[in-house]
């Protein structure tokens, strides 16, 4: 079953259970996926990698919004954002630990012979492809910076 089908099944379940938080989150994800399909101009399905990127973006948006709300002392607005992020996160593969990411970054740095911050772009490009959907960009970037410094 594809990710889109899983999301549709979860959406139907949320409707039956009258789960408003899940409904809001899953409808937003469905909308983002449909928008991406229409932007590509084709009626074909998105690849699983494209769907994962959309889900990651949706989770990141909600976490960023919650962080802003918390900075402003608005816990009442942050809670639904975090709850929606949790609902969407259940469709993402389990994130890798920082140690695992650091090992992969170290391997790639050794493989291409990166010598410092001037090679960060090359390293980030290769690591991002390798860890697509398994780790967020901020974590990868911080580890690459640490290893190249």
C-alpha cells in the first residue's frame, strides 16, 4: 500500500472516530500531496520519496509554528500544532540517531576526501541524498559542520 493510500485510510478512520486533530493534519497532508501532483502536470502518482519530502515539510512547518507560539507564550496555539506534527510523523520512517548520521557523514567525508568548510556543499549534497527521509537537514548540517571544522 502506498503512502497516499495509508493516509487516506487514516483519514477515513479519523472521520469515523471524529478525531479533529488527526482530521486537520491528514487533510493538510492530502492537500499538499494533491497540489504536488498537479504541479508536476501529470496524473501519475508521486514517488514515495516525493511523498516523504512532503510529509517532512508538513511536520517541520508545524514544529516551527509551535516554536514561534511557545516563544510568544501561546501554549494554547502550540499544542494543536505539536499534536498535528505527531499525527503526520507516524507516516514517516523512524529517524536515524545522531551517531548513525555521524558515521555516514564520516564515511562520505573520507570517501570524497573533503578538507574543510570549502567542501561542505559537496558533502551535504551526497549526505542529503543518502539520508533522504531518514534524518532532517538541520541535524545533518550541524554534524557536517562539526566534522569539517
